[in-house]
């Protein structure tokens, strides 16, 4: 064909330029910053090389925040995925008003995290909070201060995260369930398979790619959780909910140690990068399937 | 062989759905109920949850509060969110068209870069971008709130996936009529992707409207705050004492989100699954 075609680079240029300025260069800049001991408001900037990283290695409160993030991720991701799968299984049954429930289950995910945090602070309040009022109704004490008990605070955040993240994962599972060929289910029913057997041997294995996708994307988000901690616990009580995203925020904006914060964010970046590469691999096989990667 | 489902099984399913629905809806319902209580009263017991008298004037009181400019926050949020949504739809559509339809050197490498930035933006870029904004004196201006958000790798990816599914024969026909890529992009591909644009636009609206971390850093004077950051100030200045007004403010923040969500939600199912594995 002799039709003159325009150069696609011009079409992509604004987006690519934006990506360079606001993603690629900042990542490089953060790496550069992490080699300095830098406290801008104090006016101190000193090259320390890998010094910041060496300091972080022995900083037990930073590792405590990594540990907390890992606990939060390991607890909230599988529970969240299981809840979403349950909801998806339910809504793909013959159900009146399935569309209404789908909309409702999705709602928390689009909401303001600050508004949601305020809501859940109320739910977790001692005495007058929703949960404690319910406990009093059935004759229990109702004095539990969920967000101020070291052991309960983390569990409370995990529980809330399941409520928040239900919808998008559920939609992914619904799509996955609809892709399972109906003949497989029918064939196994003819063979006399019960529902539990069918779920374990057909549904769950065929949902494998969906589950992997759900787990990886929600782990990336869980490792970086910030707003609920800022609003609800401030990392407390006694550092019990100090997760790495919040820890870095405090290092940079409360203690004003920009160099250390940059080094810490690079360590978080490395963790997220590994998770992202897994996700990228999965997406690449899909892109090749569409013939245009 | 479709079997007739037994009535008990169906009833159990509906009951389960209702129970989960109650669990999801309860916080929202409580929020509205508390927002209608008389300001600065103590929190209700179960039996008093439904206020004897609905204090709708709480809403006007919060909107026109003398010490906290809530209307200004609302204006800032509307301005920043709408400019970003429009810019993103324009910039990302162009890039998505290039990645889906055009051939150029470095296309695959650039697209890989798009995918990578889509997945690991976040904590690491915030401090450097803040310093960049400071060095061009954009802190505490709309520029700082808007410019870092005017393009998004996620939307480039999302729109590209939709564009790929539009049959090539459509643009070939236009091309034979002498249309340029620019024309094909804006009068063939984009108009056929209304669902995709609605999804991308709505996701962007939610993300920008509820963004907290960046506006918290980027602006410092109270008149530049967005609603989301304003809400956190509200909580701090009423620190757990005036729940009805706090909840009123929270409802005001949530309402635009719910409206956009209900208007655009039929497109979502496709939008959310688009970025996943098949």
C-alpha cells in the first residue's frame, strides 16, 4: 500500500514524555538521593554512598514495618481473594437482583479512603461503636478498643481491607467463572460428581490464572497501604500497625530525613518490582495471545 | 441438562446474598444515619440509631462552615478532577491508538515501559516529584495538583486493549477514503470505544477524587486543599467529638463518587477484567 502513514511516535509522544518526567526520571532521582544524607530543612547534604542502606539494615523499626506489611499482606490477600471468590460463586448462581448485589458489593472499592476510615473508626470504637454495641446486645463486655490493642489493631485493618477490596476481585472471578466451559461441569455431573468435588477438581484449577492475577495485584496494593493507617492508627499502638508505606512517610515528612526515606522507598520498590515482574509475565502471555505485543 | 433448583437451595442463596449485602451496606447506612443527628450529641445506642428528627441542616452547616472552606475544597476537587480526566482521555487515547494501530521504531520497548510504570508507581516517585515541583515553584498551585496526573499508564493499557478489538477493516475503509491516522483515531476508533472511554474516565475520576497522599504533599495552604485532604483536616479539628458533622462531611465527599459510579457502572465489568489474564 502506498498510502502515506504518520509516525506513531508523535501520537505517543505526550504520554511517553509524561512517563519519562513523572515516572522514569523520578525513580532514577530517588536512587541518586538514597546515596546522600539529606535533611533539606536543616540544610545538610552529604554523600554517604551505601551508608543509608547500611543504616537501614540495622534499623530494627524499619524491619518491623516491613514485617508488619508482610503480615498484613499474607493475611489480607488470601482472605480477600477467598471472600471475593465466594461472592462471585454466589452471584453467578440463579439469583434475583444479582445486578443490585454486584453494584452494592463493588461500592466500597470506589469510595474515599478517608471517608471509609472515618466510618470504620466509628465501627471499632469501644462502647458506642457498632461492633461493641452488637457485643453488648448479646451480653458481652463491649469495651474492646479494637484499634488500640496491639493484637487486635492489625486484625481490624485486615478485616476492613476485605470489605474494601471485595468488588473488583469479585468481578475478576465472575469473569473467570463465566469462561469455564459449561460442558465440563455437565460432564462431571453425569459422572456423579458432587458440588465440592466439582469445585476442587474443575472450578478451582481452571480459575488458576485469575487467582494468580488477583493475588499478585492485591499484594502490590497491600504492600503500599497508607491512608487507613494515617487516619486510623498512626502506626500504633506501639508500632503494631506501622507498615512500610506509612513508615517511609514519617521518615520523609515528619523526621525530614529525605535520603533515608529515599533508600527505604527503594527497598519497598524492589519488593514491588519482583511482584510486578510476575504480573508482567502473566500479562505478556495474554498479550501475545492477542497478537500484538 | 438444566435441573430445577430446589426451593430451599434458592432460599439459602438469597439469604446469603442478603447477609453479605447487609455487611457491605451497614457502614454506609450508619454513616448517613449519624450524619442526620443533632450535632455534638453523643453516639447513639442501637435503639436510638434512627434519629428522632433528621437534621438536614447539618449539610448546609458543613458546606458553609466559616472556619473550614468546604465549598472551596469542593471547587478544587471538581477542577482538578475534571481537568485530569479530560487530559487523560485525550493523551491516553492518542498513545493507545499509536500502540494499537501504528508501527514505529521502539514501539514494543516503549509499551513494555508503560506496563512497568503502570505496576510500580507509588511510594518511590512521590519524594522526587515533590522536589521537582518545588524546583519549578509549582508547590501550592493547581499545576502541582494537575500536571503529574494528566497521563496514566493504566489508561493507555486499558484503551489499547479495547482499540485492538476494533476490526481493522473499519480504519482500512477510512484510509482508502484518504483519512489520516489523526482522523481515523478521532472519528473512527475513539467514537466506537465509548464504553472504554467511560470506564477509563470513571476510574480516573475515582482515583483522582480520592487521591490523598499527593495532594497532601503538593499543596499546603488551606484554600488549595482538595476535598479528600480537607476531610482529614475536618477529622483532626473535630477529633472524635462531633461525629454527626464528621459523617456529614464524609457523605459530601462520597456522594459525587456514588453518582459517577452508578452512571458508569454498567461498563465496569468489562473494564476491570480487561487488565487481567484471559
